[in-house]
């Protein structure tokens, strides 16, 4: 239920982008693409549990515009009981008319019960720069500023504030190797310091390996590491998760950009 509320909230905001999400792994070079994925795995850090989840993506791209909407939700099982773990919706617009320097803006809303996060909303914008964009190899860097608002479910007399609103710098490097119609590896590292205090720092490193099975089906393996220098009370600084999944794709023919 939380997941569908988040997706709806983002869509309403657009007619009125997980805090650190590997958005580069969802991009495509086709005009209109969509995908639905199912995954399972486990995590160590703030909690230890078995998880299963779903991801949906819708992307549109022409010679000038790139629009991407991603939503995902995750349910965990611990001690024989099920619980809602996290959900996210991310909307991003990139103007790609210039082959190297591409301005972009984004919106995101997410929650994560294991990190005591009841609501996180962010909005920002910056520049995505192509360092290399060959047929089977791409390298991009991104730099942006974002306004971030968080609400936390904390115990009595917490050290960490239950509500924060800060300005962060968000910077990433993305490397992708391989062809979508065969196999592809994508790795992204994000660094997000608070502008007014760079010791308040968040880092995400994520790697995804995707290989085609048959037809529109592909199998995926995703490893993600997350670090928060100032986590909420009772939460660990580091999280590590590994998931395995099956993805159905529509529209991807695996023809990388040759700009």
C-alpha cells in the first residue's frame, strides 16, 4: 500500500527521484521501453532478513528528451513474520540534445522501515556528462544539487532529529559494459555530502549484472552497499544487500548509443 501511495505522490507532484538509487542502470537507448522485474535476496547491516520485491520502469527517449519513471517495493521476512520494508518512486528528465553535456532534473519519494525512515522527499537538478559512449562501453559522471526532506520514526529522547530538511550535493560515476541483447554490467557510485557540513555524508555503490535468457526475459544480479555517516538512533552506518531477479523487458533491442 505504501508503494502505490509513493508512485501516486510522485505523479501528482509532476502535474502540480531510494535516496541513492542507481538510476543509470534503468536507462535505455530506445524510443519507448518498459520493464517489470521480480527479485529475491538478503541483507546484512541494520537488519538480517530474506526479501522479495518488484521493480517497474517506463522510459521515453527521442533525439532531445529522456524521461524516466521508476518505482520499486520490497517486502521482507524475519522470524517467520512478514513486514513492509521499503518503497520508492523516482522521476527524472534529461535533455540529451547535446551528446556530451546533458542537464537533468529529478523528483523522488521513498520510505524504509529498517532505516526508521517514514518519508523521504527530494527534488534537484544538475548536469550529466558523457566521458565515453561507445557501442559496448559507456562512462558518465553526474553532478547536481538537491533539496532533501526526511521524517524518521525514532525512540523516545532521540539524539538524531526526527525531521530534517537539508541541501545536498549529489555526484555519481557510472560505467556500463556489454550489450543489452546479450549481457550487460553496470556499476555506479554516488557521493552525497551535505552542503553546509560535508562530514554529513552518504555513499552508495551499486553493481548490476544482467544477462539475457530468451525473448524478453533476462536474469539480474545486484549488489548494493550504502553508507550513512550520521544514521538515525539505533541504525548502523553501513548496509549491504545482494538480490537475484528475473526481468521482463519491452522495447529494448540492445542497440547502444553511438554518439
